[in-house]
């Protein structure tokens, strides 16, 4: 009985510590909508995106001011994942790294194994788009051969895992940790994706339980 009482009394104390350690920040679309004109003015000049994702994309991009001079185009396509992102071949060859063009492809294929961006909550949309912009920020600091090295990393599962988790950590450093957490948590615990797809996500990207300590470290 004494041991049970000890456990019961310990629970609220643990909860209080957790709440004081982690101040969860969640972006609400209605609140961000009030910033839309300012976001468009400051970050939208070189952004081409479908209207239904404009708000989440602009909010995510506001954490990457280094990308303001880069042209970023969004295209809807039937691909095998929620999003993918890369520099255009033309700009990779013929533009300086500070002026490259980038493309984000948004999956439109309805399939049980995939998570489409349209079904993702707004806060999590900001997180996954922030991750893709993290790739662009990484590419923008690399030479032609440095970008090729990154792209070739996708040929190895181990290198891909290291690369994607590095970008996840960078996204957290940029201040989008809780949004990345929301994205990871949605995919693994709230989406209708298959277990095979979720296992792939667990292997290649940071899980929610890995994200929270990095957020705490970033806030210290």
C-alpha cells in the first residue's frame, strides 16, 4: 500500500516537471492568418505554391531568412512519399549557390501507405515544410559537388538516415522543433499509414521521443 501511495503521489510532481521543462509551441492557422500580408511581403516574392498550402509554407519559410533570394516552386505530383525537395538541375549547373532554384513536389496519390499533405494538421504541415526548407538551406551552403554528394547519399540507407536526421536536428535548431514533433507524432500515431511505412519513418527520421530532448537542449 505504501509503495502504491508513493507512485500515486509521484505522478503530479513528474507532470509539473515535464510542463516546466517543455513549453509546447503550436501554430494555429487562424492566428497565422493575421500575419499573412506581412509573410507575403517578407517571404513570398519568390515562392510559387498552391493557395491551400501558402499559409503553412510562408510560416515555415519565415524561419529561414537565408532562403529569401531563392526561387522555390511547389508542384503537385504522384510520388511515393508526402513531399520531396531538390534544386532544379538547370540552377544547380548554371546559378551561384546563393541564387539556386528549388522545387518541392507534393504527393497527390491517395494510397494507404502514404500520408498526403492535405490530411496533415496545420502545425504539423509547418513542421514537415520546415524540414524541406532545411534541405534547401543545407544545399544553399554547398558547392555543386557538395550538393551532388548529398543527393548521392540517398543511394545508401545508412547515409540517407544520417542525412535526414541531421536535417531534422537542424530544423529543431531553427526553432521549429515542436512543429517537427507534431509532424512525426501525426504520422506515427494518428495517420492511416501502414505499419511498414511507419517503420520506414522510424528508421530514417527522428521519432517524437528523440525530438523532445533536442528541443530542450536547443532552448537551454
